[in-house]
C-alpha cells in the first residue's frame, strides 16, 4: 500500500504543469463577456471552460459574490457551472441577451463575428465560415455579407496550387470584416 501511494505521488509530481500567463482584470472581464456572447448566440462552451474563466477572473481580482463558487467547482459539480456562470455575469452586468427577433439576432452575431475577425481574436477562416454557414444562410445570403461569404469559400477551398498565399486570403477576410463593420458604423452615424 505504501509503495503504491509513493508511486502515485511520484507520478503526480512528474506531471507537466500548465503555465498560463496571468490575466489582467480587463482581460478577464473581456473573456467573460466573450463567453457570454458565444453562449447567447448558441455556440457550445463546455463547463470546464466556464470554470476556467471563473478561475481566471478570480485570479485577476474580479469581484463578484458568486465567482469563487464558480471557480472552485469540482469535476463532479460541473453541471452547476452554467447556472453559476450566468449568475456571475448577472452580478457583473455582463449577461448578454441577443435581440429577440431571430433575424436581428443573426445580424448581431454577424457584427460580433466580424469584430473578432477584424481585431484578430478569431481566425479569419473560422470566422468567415461561421458567417457563411451559420449566419448568411439563415439570412438568405444578403448582399452585405457576400464579401465575407466569398472569403469563406476561398479559405475553405484553398489549395497551394492556386498560386495565392493563404496569408493573402486571410488578409482579404480581415479587410472584408473591417469593411462590413465600417458600413455599420457609417449607418449608425447617419441615424
């Protein structure tokens, strides 16, 4: 018995420790907000990610009455993570509700995804594919999304034999996302 206990301790001590950079307070709030939107738009976020986001926020000294409860959940308590995460978001004023109208919600998602492509937080291929498959389709392929859908087609089917570097297609997707966002900003300014 003592030998197996020593073996467990020895093997545990040799396990690699994941080193992560300490998040700032603002970064932790951005992460919570991002996950809130992702979930609100129907994207799956695992309980483990919710708990990790809670832990990141706690370590970044974000203050919320329920945050320590979320961050301290055990694997057996993961089913509680979703409700606790929403409670933390509510306490911090970060709980996002998409528009009730399905079309308006899809447009809101399009702007959110384009913003992530434009700021570099979402891979252009993954982002434009999301616009193409999950947004433009449901909106009956509106003209405003055509440049992003075109980029999705190019990135999805890209082959080295095309003679166009993948990096160029990624840059075109970022440009298309920025243009899409600028048209919204111009329309908002005209209101």
